[in-house]
C-alpha cells in the first residue's frame, strides 16, 4: 500500500521530527552581508498559492491513517513471528522416550 519496505516504514514512524542542525555538519559558512549579496534580476518562477485548511487537514488524516495501518501491519507480523517461533520451539523438543533394552 505504501511502497515502502517494512524496515523503512518502521524507521519513518520513529524518525525524529526535526531538521538537521547546521552546527553539526561540515559546512563552511560563506560570510556575506545582505548588502553584499547579489540580488536576483528575475522574478521567481513559481508563485505561492494558498492552501486550504481542509486540504491540509485531509492530508494529515490520510497520513495518520497510513501510519496507523503500517504500525498495525508491523505489529501483526511481529506477533505472527513470535507465534511461529514459540510453536517450533515446542515442537523441536525431543519427546521420544526409550525403554531400557531398546
């Protein structure tokens, strides 16, 4: 449904919701003031268009439903793996009994 692998989806569910800090990256700052900066001589290509609150709300609801679906699917897979592991763990025990002289 999402096109993501289960591991990637799980990582996205638990990803921090913040932007990376510039202070921790290996970027050398280009120190120029606003007056020294070159001004663009063209108008921007895209014009910001207004986004309705209803569209944002619908998008967030859809995102939350997909996230919940992925979490439920991952939990179901974990439960199934545990069930199979417990079943085969019980089954592997040697239940054969031998009598003296066999």
